[in-house]
C-alpha cells in the first residue's frame, strides 16, 4: 500500500496527541505545542484551527485541551470493541511463535474463565476449555491478572482459600503475595506445575482503555517442553502479545502495562 505522505495531516495529528497528553495537567500553550510539533506558532495555530472548529480541541484560559468530540469518537470505538475479537489474531500469532497452546481468560473471582484457546501443534490435553473455570490463585493467567487487580481482589481470593491443586501450589498467603510482587517485577506470571500435573504456563496481563487489568493470556504446555530455561523467552513473547491486545483495547501507551 502506498504511504500517505500528507505532511500537514501528520503534523496536526502530532499536535492532537500532544494536546491529549497535556490535557490531564491543564493543557498546553500554543508555544509549547509548536515546539513539540517542530513548527512555527503561526503554523501550529493554522493546524489546530480545524481541530478546534470540530471541537476536537478547545482553548481554555489560553491552553489547548481535548474537546468534547473526542469523547464521542472514543465512546463509539469502545462500544464496538470485543475482547475476543481483538485478541484472537494476536493469540494465533503467539501460538505460532511459541509453538505451544495459548489461552485468553477473564476474571470471575476467585476463578478465571477461559474465553478463547488455540491449541499448539502437540494438542496437549489440559483442563482448560472455552467456557471452563480454573482457580485464579494457582494459574498463571490468574496471577497475571491479580498482580495488577488491586488489594481488594487479592484479599478476596486469599479469603476464599488458596487450595492446593498440586503439591507445588502456593497456599501460604504471605508467599502468595510475594509471588504477585515478583510477577509485577519481572512482567509475567508463571504456573510452575501448580494447577495441573505436568503442565506449565507463562502468562501476562491485559489492560483496558483506563489502564485497568481486565484479562490475561498465557502460553501453556507440557513441563518437559516449557522448562524454566524458557521462562524469560516465553515471557517476552506473552508480554508483547499482552501489550498488543491492550493497545487494541485502547490502553495507554505508557502506564501499568509497560511496567
């Protein structure tokens, strides 16, 4: 496809992004926007004028902020979003890259519910099927979600009970909280044969347009294939996939999903 080389449009979009970034802190002046856009103030004013005419930006006390039309456009986009539709192409690419089965879950604490699954080449039999439920505390996807879900969600799961699913399941609340902290630190979660015998998973969080954790995805397979030596490699793959899905849901470009 031939690239659109409309310089004016690209500069206007750069200014619109700058206004969006500045809006939470009171907006940006014309001089500040001109500097960001790499244009003269007169050019910045000309580029911003049609955006203001269409209420995509407003001028409040000499500072540019996002206008009400952006809410309308954003609402239309969000209403058309469907997690499974956004995620499925990314899951398929992840399965091909990892060579293992992949899963997509949403929380229904104290469990997670599997809403999509693509089997890897080996078609390993696992308890996860679309529509099935598994405990959040013993699954990689559950821990990926809980690591960013907030204290009330974690406390609810602990109060329900950290039941042992295998001899390796973490059942001590302090150790469980420490594991969630480790998930936040390294960026991905691991189920190290803790939910099903002989199965390991590496998982990451999915965030929505507000930056809130709303789902998780994982790479899963036989423990003989997903060895601890592959955790970092598979972690990089699943975190990148999680970021792609989060971006499709309108997640902020910087924030929780990048930490």
